C-alpha cells in the first residue's frame, strides 16, 4: 500500500509507455483450447485468447457467446474443464479468486458489487483494512489513501458519505477505485456502459486511457461496437462459445465485424420497451449512417433532412448549414427535380434511374415513405447513388467486350491462315531440295524465313485471343520454399513456428509455376492470419499413385462446420479486416481445377487444413516449343 501511496501522491505525471506494437511482445495472458461446461451447456468450445502488455483488448459477441465465462476464468470464479491458462509466463491448472487478486487481476462487474450502507473508504478497503501494531484500524490513513486514489482517478465525491446517497455514476467510480486500489496489471470491464449515460461514460473512457498510459492491460467487454473502435487496440469475436477471430482495430472493416459478431435482429418487443423515436435514431445512426455503401437520407414532412450518412453528404454535397436536399436538386439542374419534390411532399414512392446534372454527373434516386407497424408516417427515405464512375466503367466493359469479339475473329483468321501457310512451306522445302547449291535456294531460304515470321504473327494472335499460361515441369518442393521466403515476414510478425521438410525426391507436375505459386501464397497467407502469436503452420508434400498432394495446416481458430461449404464461394470471407475481399480461395480453386486437380478444406475443430491434389505427369515433358517449332510440327504437308 505504501507503493500505491507513492504512486498516487508523488507522481504528478505518468510516463506514457510505448504500446502500438505491444501485442507482438510475449502475451501477458495466454489461453489455449479452453472449454467450460455449465452442466449440459457447453459455454466455451476450445477458445484461444491472448492479452498483450499495455493493450486494450475488446471482447464482443452476442448474448451467451461466452464473453463473461472467459473473464470469469481469469478471475477464478469458474474453472475450465479442458485447456491451458498461463499468466505472466506461468501456467496454472486452477485459478482461485485470491490467486487472481495476487496476480494483479481486477474485475469491474456489469452489476454493482458495492455495499450501499458503507461509505467509499469502507468499500475500497473492504476485506483488508489497514491496522496498526496493536490491531487498531488506521482510519485516517485509509481516508488519506482513498482520497489520493479518488483524486488520481478524477473522482470528486464525499468519501465519508454512504454510497446509498450517491448517484449511479459515482457508485461505479467507487467500484472502479475498489478494483484499482491494489494497482492491478489486468483490469476487466464487463458491460459497464449499459448502466451509465454517455456523459458518465466519458469519465470511464478517460480512466481506461489513463490505465493504458500507465502500462496496464485492459479487457473491455461490450455490445457497442463504436466503443471498440474508440478504445481498443485489438478485438476478439466470440460466437456460440467459439472464437471467430482476433483482429487489429486499424485493419477492421465495420460491416464485416458486425456480420461476424451479430446474427439476430431486434424484435418488436425490444422496440416497444424503449422510446420509439430514440430506437429509430439509434438504429439509423448505427446500422445505416455508418455502414451502408450508398447515400441515405431521412426527410421530414417538409423535405428537410433529419438524418444523413457520409455517402449521402458526399453525393449531394450537403454542408452543416444546408439541410434541404430538394433545393440542391434544383441547383444541380435535374429536369426531374420538381417531380421528385412532389413525390416527397405527397408521401409517395418513386424511382429515377438516371438523373443527369449540368456538371455531367449521373445519379440514381429512390424515394420511399417510411412508416411504423401501425402505419404512422415517420419520414421519407431517399436512397441516392452517384453512378458517374460506374457508367464510365460500364462503357469500358462494353468496349472490352467488343475487343474480345475482335480477338475471337482474329483467332479464327489466324487458324485459317495456318493451313495454306503449311502447304506453301511444304512446297518451299521441295524446291529447296531441287535447287541444292544454286542461287535460287538462297531466295527460297528467305521465303521460308518470311513464312515462319507470318506463322509467329498468327501464333501471337491465337495467344492474344486465348491467354493461357505456358506449361512446364514444376518442382513443387522448390515452389513451397519460394512461398515460405515470400511469406517469411508474416511468420516473423506472428512469431510462428513453421514446420516444413522437403521430400527426399523431387516432386514435379506439369503446369504454370506462377499460377501454382499464387495458390500456395494464398494458402500460406490465410494460415498465418488464422493463428495467434506463437502459433504453428505445417506444410507437407507427398505422392500417392498417380497424383501428388500439398497440405497447409494451421492451429488457428478453425472454420465452423456451417461455413466450410462456403469458403470457395466468391466474395465469401470470415475475416473482418478491410483488405479481405473473399476471392482468394475461389481463384485458387479455379487455378487448381484448370490443372486437373482439386482443393479440399478440412477443419475438424481446432485448426484448418487445406489440401491440393494434382495429377503427376505421365512422362517427362520438354520445354515449351517456340511458335516456329510448333507451326512446323502442326503444319499440313501434302
């Protein structure tokens, strides 16, 4: 406690610790394959979790996703039925509340755990009152230390007043002081925002940032994803007792995070339990304003904007003062502006597919009256899209299709030219034999050279119309080594253990080295992204009868059974990161199938294994022929 007083009374400025890369250090908390049962309920199903020093780590998920169970394990409130837990580098089979306290773990409960009849000092020192040598309680010392702690946290209350007479915010601040009195290294906040107003939460946010500046680690559990983006360095997503992913906040895509976190829709009963207007505003602010990739406005009866998202403001350039999009439409020079205004004021629906402005821009607009379940009019929804660039792209695609038609025609012409060229070349060879040693033979050599040049041109036309990669014998072992070199930075970033032993004999397939390398790079990148720090990735290569196989296995979070059949679908992804488009495995499948092989995905629970099966070449293949050689072999001689 003397150390605490010294920290509180003597330190007027807290030295800020460097935290941007703190999660790349050795984990402060490392949980691997943790299972928790409540009778027949399987609350946690093989969950992995890591907390880095000086990190604010968000924990999100639906109701009963396993968030509270995860932190209860750390606090010693429950015990795991399976898995391992290490804290500060030491492994523990069983954590008790007293052990958690000695390890510097403190929990701020969703529900208050104070004694209302006691004052702040008595609550803060509840269970370990300071006593003198003769056993007398040092009341004055306790009051001084409590006052110093409150000042440090920016809390201004009467510490001698029973908590029953304090506000809800002040009670939560006292509980925060209770959790910090022993200077813990890990502080857990469990859904505290549900009981406080936004103004009251600002004080909590200040103290959370102060904890991070002091080098403390924070686990923050919340249903409000805005808090995650505001506070956290990383976030772990739980769903039905499983970890769906752990992502850097800087790399997160908000829409994907919401899809991964929540699978339910608010019921009518939820709306009736709250103020209807506040529910609508919150719904639009959180679900529409910040997430939709289109312009969205809510207008009142007079056509004045009540709500608008950033895409709408960018599309129609509404500033802070201008609230009337109907006036902007007139300024834009839309011929349909009066028709749209009439549609809005009469509360009718309407749609316009191409609104051309005087500055050359193009927009689409949909007008929808918005009513509640009792058919009461709430406002008018305007959905607006700037399709100027989209129209340019469509024009480009049309031109590309025309070029493709020209290329197809060129291929047909090239194919037809090849046949008479073969006959001509045949006669040139016969004439060369007859004019052996004469001047005419040299002329025929020149004719042959020009014929082969024409053959090269036509062969190029065929390649242009059917762009297929050159096929060659590819050493898969060398290909794997190249991919590991290219992904070495990802392995180092995660501190991953890479297991790879090249086979004793080389394994070759006939195909495109670049395209096969593209597939392997994609699988390795996915594996390194799936694992946590210190995880393991194993690559194996082997042969069976007439085919060979390559497997890439990670010990990451795995893929839920319901998602395994979807991983090869275009644009499907289980990652929240912004850069994940969901095309990698779809493209990889296409490449492997074009080589006569298949790609398989297996995820029995913990970890994922991706396997490529490719046919072995029936015989050794030589290098690809030049256009001239291929023309000679395929020419028709008569």
